C-alpha cells in the first residue's frame, strides 16, 4: 500500500491532489514549526491588526517543539506533538493557503472536511523518533516569539524529511482505514478459531 513522492516546498494544490493516504513523502525545503501557544499568539496578533510572521500560502506547518541544539548541530530532538490541539486554528491557516500540516495522531472530523474544502493534506511523522527526525534538518532559525521557548515559531530547512499521508484532500483517513482492516482481520481470525473450537 502507498506510493513514494519526493516533494519540495512550497507545495502546490497539484502536489496535494496527487497524494493519497498511505503514500510516503520525502519533503525538502522550508517548513514552519508551531505548537498551540504559537498558534494562539499568531491569531491574537492578527486580531490586533498585525501581520503574520510568515506567509502560509503553499506552506507546511509542523506541530513540534524542538529541544536545544547540541554543539555543531542545527537542531535537537524534533519529534511531532499531538495534532488535535491545533484543530481549532486550522481553518484560519487553510483559508490563507496553507497546504499541509505535520504531527501525530488522529484529528477531529471537521479537519477532514477542511482538508477537502481547501485541498490540503495532513502528514504524520514518526512519534518517539525526534532524534532521528533531527538528522533530516539542515538548518533552524527562530522567526518569532522567542519568549515562548520550545513553542516559539521556527523556520526549518529540511532535506528528505520522511512523512506518511494520514488524511488526503479527498476525505481519506489512514487511521479509519487501519481500524477497518484490523476489524476484518480480527473477525476473520475469531471466526476461524470459533470453527476450529
């Protein structure tokens, strides 16, 4: 299951529409790192008439909080954080052209509808492998909100960052498909064992 894609940011609508759940993506280019406190700060500032510190159009947001960089390394551990906490902020960024988010775990039903509407995708990165994922980071800089520490807004340059398409722009849901497959396997084996018993 799944195909492989090599993609570079900024992502286009065509990039998003080419992807389906289960596809493996190796992403290069600039991505932005933000968590819940960062999202709240950005939306509060926009409500006060300020500009966003980055352009969402064609961009990718990574839900993570990097640890301090070791000597001579661009970034410390940078594993994904739970994405559902960012669900309330997603429509704001999708309306402005955000093309993808990266995180871990399932998201709310509304997110799937938004991704269909705005032709965007949700990637998952390997949880618990932050040190490994850091090896795909070429450089890191703080763009804004340094006072938030690990929740500041960062810009990363990545090369072949490994991702999996969890929700596509057509309503596909890798988590739901996995549950359906598991139930089928479970019911099959349970049925077989009942017959044998």
